[in-house]
């Protein structure tokens, strides 16, 4: 998400010029996940058809399994175009076919289990946890009021009285003359 659309177009045009391809301003940059999301819903429907968006909250952006996300040949080494295109088609067909078969047989079961699981979690939070938290809040409010009354009626006057008593205390220090040199300095009691 760090390149804007115009920067992406300029980067794309720079790479095309470097490799000897001719492009003009009407040539769009290649489709990426980011460009698909930033085009707006109308452009997406026109480009990909109805029902194209199956991840509207972008939950699986980390799962990039397109050919260009997995395989790339660096500068200076290049396979034959027919090999590259055949490999790309094999990859796409195998991945799509396998995914369709797996989802055909297992997705309804997983969706059924997930539905039951989230229904139970929702039920627990709505009918058990929510009322329990409200009950705890009501009871803690009562306990808080009782504690404030107790502290104000008993503990506060007691602490105030003790403070007044000890405010009159005077501390005197006296140096002991027969202190031994080899004694532990951490020792606080004189025997």
C-alpha cells in the first residue's frame, strides 16, 4: 500500500521502457490486489463480474497465491515463452481444480461447524456472559459503597488519631562509642 496509483503507473512504465516495450498513457498497470481494492465497487463489477468480492473485509490479504506472487525469473535468466506459459497454465489449472474439489466436499462441512461454533459463542456472550457481567457490576457497586462507608466511619478516624499521636513523638539519635571496626555494618541491633 505504499505506492500510489500514479507512482505505480510510472514504475510500470519505467520497467516496460527498460525492457524495450512501448506503452502509452492509456495502458493500465498490471492488476494487483491493491489496484483491485482501490478502483471502487463499480469498476470491480465491470472488470470481474457480479459476486467477485468474496473477501470484502480483506481477511486473507497475506494469502497471495497467484502465479506472479510465487514464481518469478530474475534479470539475465529466462525460460522459453512456451515453457513459461505452459507452466503458468498448469499451475493455475491445478490450483483452481484442487481448490474447487476441496471446497466442494469440505467447505459446507466447515461452514456448518463454524456456524454452530459461532452460534454457541454468540449465545454464551449474549445470554450468559453479558448478564453475569451486569450482575457483577451491580454487586461490586454495592460492595464499593459499603467499603467507602466503613473506611469513612472506622478507618479514617483511626488513622487520623494515630497520626495525631505519632506527630508528637520525638526521635533522638545517640552515637555508640564502643563500636567495633570489624562488625557487620548491616547489623541494626546492638547486643
